């Protein structure tokens, strides 16, 4: 397992199910808290608590109150899609 894969495995464990659901909602086009809530089905408080973690891990970025995947986030998404 490469260092990058170990890092992504750590991210997966740190984010947990709800953090990954938020991450995937952003990938599917949700850009703000309301649309993330619609796409993920999670509570506003859960989303509000995990968005800063996703930003700190540099998996997403915030631009004018909207959230987007970073290059690192896209690589993490590809890791998840491989079934890891």
C-alpha cells in the first residue's frame, strides 16, 4: 500500500460514514449547506460540523459560499470508487 493510499484510508476513517456522504454530495453537485442536506439526507448540524474538517484536510475548498472538490479531493473520490 502506497503512502497516498494510507493517507486516504486515514481520511476515510476520520470522516466516517457521514463525512463521506457530505463529500460525495459535493461531488454530485451540492454546493451549499441546503443542497448538501438535500443530497445527503443528513442534518444541518452534522453538515456544519464536518465541512470544516473536509476543508482542513484539503479535500474541498470554499469559493464564494460554495463548496467544490480540490484536486486532492478528486483523487480521494477515485480511491473510494475503487472500492477501498
